[in-house]
C-alpha cells in the first residue's frame, strides 16, 4: 500500500496530508465513489454505538472480499451469538451489497482512511477484541496501531501474488513489522502462505480459499422467473465479470456465433457496472443491437446482446445461462471466481490468466469441467461446441459442481483455526466489562 515509501515517510505524508486527503475524498464523493451521508466514518467517526461484550472486527476491502467472508459471518452469527461482529469495507458498492446480505445485528462501517488520528479515533470507539483481515488489504497505520493496542490479528484468505511479493521485498522492514504482528496468517494457497512467511509472518498455513465456501450467488425469484419467460428456449450464453479488453472479444465471438445460431443472445455482465455506457457504445460500433438492464430495456428478439450492468444480479444470469465464460482471464488480471459458475449448473470457459484461482482452475481442468480459450475465435468455438451438444454441456456442468462440492469444507477449517482466539477474547471482554463495572461502582 505504500509503494516505494518507507514507514516514516508514509506516516509523515499521511500526518500532514489531511487537507489533500479531504479534497481527494470530496472529489470521490462527487463521482459517486464515497457516501456523503456516512463521510464521517472515513475519518474514524463512528455512526453506531459499540455493543457490549466481545467484538470481532472483520475488514474486507471491497465487494469480492466482503462476499468471500459472508459465510464466516453467517457462521459466527449462528454459532456464537455472544459475539458482536463489525465489518468494515472501503467502497460504496460493497456497503450497498452488505446492507442487503449481512445478518441482522452485524454492523457495517466504512474503514477509516489510513491517517493515524482517524485510525486512533476508530479504534478508540470500537475497542475490537479480535481483528480479522481479509486477503491483502493491509494499511500500515491501521495494522500497526491495531497491533500496538494489543488486539490479536489474524489474516484470512491471505493473498500474496508474485508481483506483490516482489514489491514488498523492496520494503523488508515494513513488511516484517506489519506481518509479525499477526497471530496467524492463513494463505489462500500454500504458495501464498510461503510468501507471507518469507516476508515476516511468524505463523502461517493454508487451509484453502475462503471464497470456495460461499453459497451459490443469490437471485431474486421474481426477476429470475420473468427473465426466464422472456428468453424461453432462445439459445444463449453468458460472459461474466468481464474486464476492459474482454468485452470486444466477447462481441467478436458473438458475431462469429450468430451466423450458425439465429436468435442467439449473449448476456454480458461486466465486473464493474459503472462501465455500462462505455461497453454499450463499444458493442454498438460493431453493429450489434444491445439492450441495457440498467436502462430498463427489455429483452426482445431484436436484441443480440443483453448488457446486465446492474449490481448483485450475477447469480440470476448464471442460473439462466448454462454456458459461462468467466472473465478477468483473457487479460492479465488473474481471473474471477470460477466456482460461482460451477455452483449454478454452468459449463465453464476461461482465459489463460487465472492466477487468482490457479488451484481451482487446475481441479476443474482435471475434472473435464472447463475449457481454456485465448481469443475471440477460440471463445466462439468453445461456445459453439456446447450450444450444439447439450449432453456435453450437462456433463461439464456436473463435473464442475462436483469440484465445487469437494472444496466446500474450507469454512470448517477456517473456523477451527480461529476458534482459540474467539475463546481467548471472550475472556478478555469479560475482564474489560468487569473493570468498567468496577469503575462505575
């Protein structure tokens, strides 16, 4: 998070940079990237009272990380009703999604921007008894201030790509200072755990990727029924979670496919819905009739591409597609979660860039559940094969589902790893409560 800066320089810049950071947050708010009604939270000012008892604080960067930790939050809510749970994220989109999906009673706040006064204000209010950090969202002031206060910290689903590893190796003292403060670092893979240990984490291991424990993506039943009725038996396929550079390849694949499949509908769900207008314009330049979900457009026989630029509806489109290309993989992004498609009866295709889910991709490939594509031509061919052979599509979808089911026990393993700290910190909270009662007496 600090680029080429040392800790001292970073702290000095964040200390004197208050006005610049305020201006930056204001600019983000004007662009819809900050919530003006909750702007104080970004400065460490809580908008909710701290509940009594043990408080587990979970920090996730954005939508993907927050979704990955939902099964853990649900398990804590079910099995440990004595605990209070605080989830922090940093984006408007994640806050909106968590408002819909968090269990009742779980608190959401925006994470404070990484200035020490704002971080201190946040920690002074919440007094977490345990801090669970998700993936790689490690802000120096926030990590080190939490550590300085003696709050046990555990890194869940730790991700350390080769590129990030090399960047952190250029800051060895900062990496060691931060990672040594974690009581436990659980890597997504053994490679992640090894890199974290090399950088200074004292106790590491891997019990699997927490994203694999997520239940199938939800879908509104009425919306699903309405769209299913509109599509009827129309041939279709889905390009899911696409990134810049992929939409044009998807459109080119559609142009190849429509020659042999009259009435074909390509459903395109971009990773970031805010890119809808840009993508629609791109598709239109290729002469392809496109309908936009965000504009309320209906799916008609004249539409050839349905651009689903809406939030939180990917589960709906996986359910109706049967054939899915999972994006972030034809460009060097690292790939999106392949198991989201595997859990919803899809035969899967992906590009060569799947480092974020390398083990899952290997398992799916070994099971005969996926096909790797590299360009518009190979993507069109892979879809063509599945459109012409429903039995093959079903076999691949069933194989993918079996892989997903085999990896579903990772949540139990994560819970077993963090259980000792949950018990330890219940005792800590009891001591603190007794001290407060004594002070009032």
